[in-house]
C-alpha cells in the first residue's frame, strides 16, 4: 500500500463523514440560530431553552435522513472491501 492510496482513503473517509454529519449539524445550526433570534427579540436569556428544540430537530433529521446515511456508509464500506486486494498488491 503506497502513501497516495492511504491519503485517498483518508480523504474519502473525511468526505463521507462530512456528508453524514451535515443534516444533523445544519439542523442544529438553523434551530439554534432561530432560538437565539427569538431570545434576542424577547430578551429571554435562558441558556437551556435551545436544547429541547435542537434535540427534537436533530432527531427528526436523523429519522428523515437515516436510510440515506446507512446506504452511504454501506456503499463506502463495500468499496473499501473491494479495494483490499489491490491495496495489498494482489
């Protein structure tokens, strides 16, 4: 296994990680921004107020995107297993 193959696999792993984390991170970001905006307008400064909406939003995002996420990680893993003989030099 040469260094370029290892770097290629590492880059693919980071890209798939970003793709899989994006729905939940973006959902939490949007909900957190909306709650912060409401807190600023109403001058309610409760730190724990944004936790429940974020948890519910991330749960919904996970339910909606879960099957896609599983398909992505399974196809990535299958592709890695297909590359093993070539990486070992066989």
